[in-house]
C-alpha cells in the first residue's frame, strides 16, 4: 500500500460497473473479546463508491465489524480478529501493514462528535499534517477549505476557523469530524451511528452529505434507524447475535427480505 | 408478558397510607448531619487560626531588627597602627573592628573609654556582627580611615529584645540579660533618635551564626532552592515518562499491576526511610558529598516521584477516551496521540500534582537530617555540591536554641516557609484555572 494511490477524490468515477471488484471484503471474519466471541464467520463485500449500511439490534456485532475494517479494535485489550479482511486485495491484518497507513486510507467518524479541543482549522489540518499530505501552508489551507466545503460546513465556519471546534453545535461538530476524516483523503469512510447524538434537522443535513460524499468515497455506515439505512444506502447488511444474517441491495432487504429474522427486525418485532 | 394484572398483596395495598411516615425523622437526621459538618469545619478552622496567630504573633518581630545609628570614627590607630596597609592588605581584614563599634557607641553615650565596667556593658550593647559591616566599609573605601562618618550598627540580640519589649523589667537585674544601665542607654539613644528598627534583610540573607542578630535563612533558602530545582529537573521528566508509559503503552498484566501497587506503596513510605536510603546509596555508594543539596535533592526526588506519577496518571486517565479514538481514527500513531492530544489536556493536572509534590518536598525535614544537612553552615553554597541546610531544617535547629531572639527567629522562619508553601499552592490553583479546558 502506498499513499500515492490515495488521491481518489479528484478522479471521482461516479458510475462503477456492477461487476467491479469490491473495495473491501471480509472473509470468515471472527472477532473475540477475550473468551467471548462477538462475530461469527462474517463474509461481506463492500462496493466502491456506494454506501453500505450495517443494521441490527444492539450488541449484534455491527459496530465490531465496522471497527475491524480499520483495526480500531486493536486498541481494545484482549480483542482478537481471525479470518481475512482485504482493502484492494491487501490483507489489512497482514504484519506488513501499518495501522497508521491503513487508517489514513480508511477514515472513521464516531457516534459521538469528538472534535479535538483545538481550533476548527487545526481539527481538519491535523490528519494531513501528520501524514505529510500538505507540502506548505497554501496546500494546507486548500485542504482545510475543500474538506470543510465537502462536509458542508465551510459557509458556517469560514469566519471563525481559529475558534475552538468544541464550541460548535452538535451537528456542526459531527460535520467537522467528517471534514477531519476526509481531509486525509481516505478511500473508505466508516461511520459508526453518526447521527445518533443529533437532532432530526442535523441528521437530515448529515444524510444529505453522505449521499454527496458517495461520489468520492466508499462509505460504510452503522445505523440503528432503518429509515436512515433505507434513505442513504445502496446496500444493506443485517446482523443478529454476531452473525451476518442477510445482505443485499437496500431496496431488496427492505421490501423483500429472504430471511425471517430480517423480516422480523425490519417490521419491528425484534430489536 | 407483564405482571401488571397481578392483585396487590396486603403490604402493597397499605403503602399509600404509610408513605409519609418518618419524614420528620429524616429531616432531623439531615439537619443533624449538616450541624456535624459545620462543627467539624469550625474546629478545623479554629485550630488553623490558633496555629497561625501563635506563629505570627511570635514571629512578626523577627522581620525588623534594632539598629543604632551613631558617628563612627575609623581610627587609624586601631585599624592600621603601623601604617602598612599599602604593602599588607591583610591588615584591613584582621583589624579590630568590634572595638571601633564599641568606641563609637561609648562616645555617643558619653561613656569614658577608661571606665572598664561601663565599657563591658557597652560591648554587650552592640552586636559583634558589626565587624563584617565595618570591614566592608573600609575595604570598599580605605580612604575612610582617619575620618568619622555615620554608620548604622546592629544592636546586640538582648538589646533588640529589650527594644521590642520582650524583656520583663520587673525581674531583678541579675536574673535578666539586660542591665538597668543598658535600658537607660537604650532610652537615651531612643530620645536622641539614634535607634531605628529597619526591615531585617539579614533574616533572609545571613548564614548560620551563634549570634541571633547575625543569623539568617540565607544558606537555608539557597539550599532549598537548589533542592527544588533538582527535584523539578529529575522528578518531573522521570515521573511523567513513567506515567505515560504505564498509562498509555504498557500492557495491563500482573507485572504492571505489581509496579502500580509498589508505586502506591512508595508514596506511603515514611520520609525518614528515604533519608536512610539516600545515605546508603548516594553518600556511601556513589560517594557524593555530605550535607550537599544535590544529595538532598535526589532524596527528595525519590520521595516526590510517586506523588507525581500518581497525579500524572490520574490526569492522563481523566482525558476522555473519545479524544484518543479521534486521534487514532485519523491515523495518528500512539505516540502522536499521546503528545499531540492527551498530554496537552493532562498538563494542568500534571503541573498541579508536581507543584503539590514540590511543596511537600520543600517542607520535608527528616530525610535531610540523615544526610547531614543539619549543619552549621555560615557561607552561602556556591553550587549544589557545597554544604547547605534547608528551610525546615533551619527551623528545627533554631528551635533548639535557648536565646529569646532565636524564638522569634524560629517563628519568623516558619512564616517564610509557610509563605513559600502558600505561593506554590496558589500557583498550582492559578495554573489549573488557566489551563483547564472544558469540553
């Protein structure tokens, strides 16, 4: 893996042939927290430039799977992953892969908005700076500007880039976190219930944003809201008790689920 | 299936009727508890007030010193009888300056130099410490020899006490250190306006001396300053590095648990044990000099380390995990996460812990006694390797002295020490206020 291949944002091929190889692929992924197994043999393909939503009741393993895609699980003591997860054919758990490089290619937005207690500018500039993406101040200004613009936040913050990011509203903070995540030009963007701490208006703004970001990024989103999954995603995967029960096109899952458990969940009988 | 349809048992059915029983009792209990709290606070504050009042009332007089301003004749006969100062500068150093001071005061009191008994009284009236003052004047400007100029001389400690009203004149003359004659002279000089009580800079600059009026905290302050600098330079980096490693990098296993337990134990080890350790390791094994601030500083470093480590780990732990995941999420390495995000947020806590550790070290006496810092050191230490004492040790030594003037100096030194501790604690609070971030 090298960072030269990262710059997919400028290429922006919107329409991808259906039979293109998946951007990321999980193959018999099992995750253990100590002795407890949280994920059982998950096989899931994540298509490029589309939104994949992971749904399921609490504790079903959808967040665990999401976090194993950029190895955020490594930070949890006693967490162990088996099976194979690939990013463009590279096994991301291979010893030759450095998590720093992986996380620059697979960015993440968390459930609770967590901007750094620094200025808005510094929040966005931090990732590009530590990865050496900007060659000079002009480059950095450009990256910060375009990231904030893509995150739909530029017009609201352009006059106060030096104010602390923690002073923004919840929805703005979450968009700042999205800007921070896309500033490193990742190929894949993971979102762990990005709207669960937000009000409906802020949620609508973020959902719209996700739809726009799809042009340039491959997005995986965990959500508790089935309406949200239906609105923003092209592909949906339903998890239950650590197993991948069903996956497919979003419209198929919501209108014509093949599995009874899926049907029970989307009609509100379990979960 | 819910159990809402179950019939109420007899106990449940009674509940509404019994509901507000005991309210009075509960309120009374709460009022009682608040009373206990207020009483406890007042007892604590009361003792603090007693302590402060007793120290300040005994010690505030140590900050002024009685001085006598008289015309002093720098007689060539006494300083340089054989007129050899051009060839032998040592003459000026070893001249009999106390006689000059004595004669000057005698002249001001119209006492004849031939009256041996009266001259003995005069000799006890002025401090022997004026030797240094007069010598300095002559060394700075030898042309003063043979002339007369006004000089402010230190009064002897007993006269100083009498001037401050600390001598009970109702006691018969032979049972007190100040004679009626001296009291009369004191009143005479006061009437002439020759007696003044300027601020006692000597208390902060002089070294150890057997004469109270020329003994001060200079050496102790220098020693304490060196030791604090050493503690800060050694304990802060070691403590912070150890805490960061333990908190952020080390795997949680039995070995790190063991280390943690031992750090907490170290914090509770009596300080005198650290003194013994310092004696055995730094002086006997490494051969560092006795009574030196470097050894004291290293011993206090060992003592302060656990405090700093515990405070730093608590500060690191209080940084919200969301900041860590955010940093890791954009691809920061663990070290970048710690140094770019976690450490800046933990800084106020670390600084507060460090200052409180330093304050504790500043007030520590027992380990310093064991490494020989309880010594009679007259000259200010030129480096951390030369002998010195420390503030609390100086207090301990003065408290063993018998003279009335040392009693007030002991309290005066305690006031100085408390002032330093107060400044450090206020600095800790201000730093915390200034750097504290809210999110």
